[in-house]
C-alpha cells in the first residue's frame, strides 16, 4: 500500500482570476469544499498518512489553511525558492517525503477526481511500472456528428467523452522515480518519454469522476455535476 503523496499546488491560476487574486488555486471551493481538502480526504481514504504540498502562488494562505483546518493525515508545505517546473517541483517536494525507499502518489493540485486509487496501485504493481499515469477522457466542449459509411448524418451527440485519453494529473510512482525526475523542467517532456521507450510507463484508465479545474466555468460545472450525482 502507498502511504505518502505529493500535491503540486504552486500554479498561478491566471485563468481563474479574480478568484485566485486572494487565494491559491488549490483552495478554490467546489460546492463548498476546497479542492485540496477533497484531495487530501481522498488520499487518506486510500491509506495515505503523509502528504507534501508543493506551494507557490500565495503559499502563505495555503500553509495557514492546512495548519488551521483539521486534516485526516500529516501535511507538510514546501515552497520552491525559484520556479523548477512541474518535474522539478515533484522532485523537490518528493525529497521531503518521509520514506525515499517507498512508492508514492503525485497529484496536480487543480484536479477534482474520485476513483479507486487502490485499484490503480494494484494495476501499477502488476505491470512492474516505474510510473503509472491516470488517464482521463474529458468531455469535448462541442456537439459532434455521427456519420454512416456513406457520409450521411445519423445522429448529433452533445459533449461526448473524448475518444483519446489525456494525462489526468494523478500518478503512482515507484521509489526509483525520485531520482529520474529532472532537477528543473517538465517530467512529461523528459522523464515520461524515456520511460515510455523503455516500456516502464503504464496508463490506468480512470473510470470515476474527473475534471480539471482551469476556469470559472469548470468551477460552476463541477459543482452542478457533483450535486446531481448526490442521492
């Protein structure tokens, strides 16, 4: 079982202004709950006991929030002295994890998701992967048209799931991943392509709820979707 995790929560959230003028992106509320509180609760339910939060924009607010709120696991906030990129940020935060000889989870701080993280961990172990990416299929923001073999329109489908999976910003990393991440830069352009060529990178299809919170519309849409899913 994975007991530790890193949350990348240092982004500026420029597309979420003015919401992010006074709070960091990870503290934006969806239906009354902060994104990072939801993520920490989900990780705790999956057996995680320690989380390192990599903060940047308005990091003081985030650290104060985590210290003042009752969290179900131990949290530590770290701040990069200079921007390191997503891969460098993961490496820097990962060095603050309590056990460097154990696997760990990593999450982007702007993802609202809920699926069986233990199933993803088992999937990772079964494939002997160094890293496993959670793969999401976000809905296309336009309606699409179905055609038959003769090019005749047969149906209109409003906002269907993408036929192509995307990186869902949720990872399972084996212990050796910490040394493979770049000191500065993006792991998606450096480490992941290398692992893919070596067949050490796995992709896990996310079957549960997933949404990236990038704009004010995402905030309102996620709130509607969560309310509609409640019994």
